C-alpha cells in the first residue's frame, strides 16, 4: 500500500511538472497571435469528428496543427461487418437525398452511390397482423397508402416539406459564416417553432397539425421505432427527422458509409492519434491540456485503451498542449469518462443514450414467424407495437451490390435487448452464422431534455450537443461546421470570420 501511494504521488508530481512545462511553452493566449499556427485537438473519429477536422482545415488552411484522437475505429457509429464474403452496414446505413454535406462529401471524394436494384416491399406489423403490406411497384404503394390513410398523408407530406425548407436555411447561414454557441440558438435561427418542437411529443405535434391518429399509431410509430428504438412520445423535432427519413430516394455509399469519415480524415491532413482521452484541463497561461493514454490494436484491427482496468497510479498518462479543443463524442456518463480539470464551473451532461442491438443473421427465415407464407415477398417488417421484443426485421444487400449477381440471405434485426437462442430459432429455420453488435446508438429523447451548448468555454467546444436535437449523419456534419466556425472566430477574434467566398446551391 505504501509503495502504491509513493508511486501515485511520484506520477502525479511528474505529470504536474510536465503540465507546467507544457504551459510555459504556450505564447500569450493563442488567439492574440494568429500569426502562429493554431494547435487544435479533435476528440472523436466518427462522422462528426472527421467532418470537424475537414472543416477546420478548410477554414484555417496551412495555419493549423491538427490532432484527432480516436481509440476505437475511425467512423464511430458508421461501421460494416463481413458476412459470407461480403460487407454489410451495421451502423448508420442510409443517407437522405437532401443531406447537402453528405452529398458534397461523397461527390468530392469520388464515392459512388450503392446500386439500387429494386424497391423492397415492406409491411407494418403489430405482432399479430399486418396493418399495411406494400408492393414493389411504387404506384401500387401510393394507391394502397391513400386507401388506408386517406388525404391526411398529403397534410403530413406538406408539413414535412415545409419543415425541411426551413431547416435548409442552415446551409446558407453557415456559408455566410454564422455560428451558434448553443443548440437552441441554432434551431431558433432556422425557425422559432423548431425550439418549441423539442418540448412537445411528435404525437402531439402531428395531432395539432391535423394528422390522424391512425397515421401516428402506425406509420409514424413504425418509423420512430425502427430509426431510434423509441415511440411517438419522443420530441417532435427528432420525430420529424425520423419521418422525413422515410424517403424513397435514400442512398448509401458503395463499400460502406464509413468511407466518408475515412476520406474526411485523410483530406483534413490531421494526425490520427490512437489514444484515449482521460482529461481536458484549462491551462493557466491560456489554452488547454489534453491528457491521454495509449490504445492497443487487437487482431481484428479494433483498438481499446491499454489501461482500461488500471488505476491512476499505473496509467501511462501523456499531456499535450492545445490552443483549441473540440470534443466530437457524447459526454453523458454512460458514454465517456473524460474529466474536466481546472475550469471555474462544473460541466454537466444529463441524459443517456438508447441501447440498441443490431443482430445480423445469415440464414433462412421462417416466414410464419412474422405471419407470412413462403410465397410472400416482404423484405422489410416494421413494428407498430413497441412492446414487442424487436423493432424491425429486414433483408440486407451488401455494401458493394451488383444487381446482376445473387447474394446470400442476410437479415438485420434491431431490438432493445440481446436476441439469442429461442428468439433466433423462432425467426430462422436455418442459421449459417449470426453476429450481434451492441450500440449506444443515439440519445434517449425526453421532452424536458436540455439541448446543451456547443461552446463549453471559450476555445472548448462540444459538437455532439447537436444530437439532443436530432441524431443523424447530416446533423453531426452541421454541428461540425458550426464548431469549426466558432473555433475560427475565437482564434481570429473576428465575429465575421468564416464567410465562404462563393455560395453554391449544391455546396
């Protein structure tokens, strides 16, 4: 015990000495000498972190020393899994055609869209019967939808179109260099009703707009359950994102959407540090100290902290000095253990993330398990009864699909708990293989949830605050652009900095 105590204080004294030495290297508060390259740390290598690195490089140019910390796999919640010789999406799998940043990234980096072979018939299922069964013919689908849900679908479509039009203002504002210190400020700038939407359920919001209960209980609930593992009691803004995402022209990147963050990182020219951040400290002389530990690469190429089960006396802590820091990762207690040191106020990050299990099965489905027969051609089953043990079931195609080729039967099941043994055997008459991926995938949305701040302290930013308005690849990219602009304005001490020379409709 005595030995460990001495070791602890020795290591702490050493760290303090290093911190003082690093602090002494910094010039006067960095933003007062913009002739020196800005030293910036981005913590997190998902779509948000890599987009932040990319936008920082765009705005700062060569006047930048940029490190990106990621102790797991680059791409974060965008991931693929190899099954039977092909790769399949197990994370964020579809992109909306109106997502301008994601479209721009794919076009700029020459990432082709995955081939779309045919429309997959879908069904809305309550566990006992199908409320709706679609067709592979789009005109037939439209007729069947109107037969069941009537003209209220036109109202829903009109309201969503108006919401998307208002939301699209963000691209003009960001091209003009506007940035926002909080999520509520950003939403208010687009339309004051967007803030109100985060305080009322999607059910109540749509009812107020005249949408019938049948549409909410079936279509809306099936979509929120599939996309977010939550009911129509989630707040209306993220609910609108979910429903707007049910677009027939959704697309994905050939080879997997994770290629987007990989290319963003490459084009940002950031240095990738395979390290886990333990602390972010405020420097007395200006700037910040990021303290991290080394991550180890496993046989499957993934990384984890070498010190997960080691106490502070034995961790190989390494401090590094920065002028600006962007945290591009969730900061709730269930997602991180990063500590903030020497700040004059305590940071709190309430809420938790929704646990979702993605089970990939290579096998033959028992059609009777979802009330189908051998001749039925439904490839996607969406659940309207949120008390069932699964949220959706869908047949998958590889990330590099060719419509002329045949592929093995691979199914994806989303659920709120692990599916093993009896559940899988009930679904499948033959199982070649199965893989389970557990995600803390997106926030659990409460009506009284605080939206949070992008700016935690001058020079310190939290990109993932935007997820409490809505979690999606494009939302993370918008948050990335916002914090890059905030960082630039702070560094130059110029509120007008960041305006793009040319505003293009297509970005």
